[in-house]
C-alpha cells in the first residue's frame, strides 16, 4: 500500500492530533524536495525526532499504526491458535 492509499483511512488533522496526544511535537513545515536537478518547496506535516531533526509525520504514523495493529492482533491470539500451528 503506498502512502496515498494509506491516507484514505484518516485525515491529516487526525494524524496530527493523535501524534500530539502521544507527546510528539508536530508542525507543518516548508520542506525542499528535489526532482532530478530541480528543487521545489512543499508543506508537509513533520514530527521532531529525539535528536532535534525533523521527519515526515506520515511514515511515522503509518509505522505506529502497524505496531499498534500487530499488538492488538497478538493480544487476541490464544492457546488453541498455538496448538493448531504446532500440531
């Protein structure tokens, strides 16, 4: 699933709100991007990392949801599931 498909599940403001609720410093920042030899500026939601640098918020949020989903699914696994796999 690419980033644009992933964004269909939530709005930017939902992403920003949740990251801020979890203690992240999130700002909409003007970022320089490159395409070949030409640069252009875009506004992106970014989250401040522990070392003071900024990272795009969307991949961080996607990874957070992936980890959360895995934990939720792992919590619903029971003994019968394990027995079924190792029989």
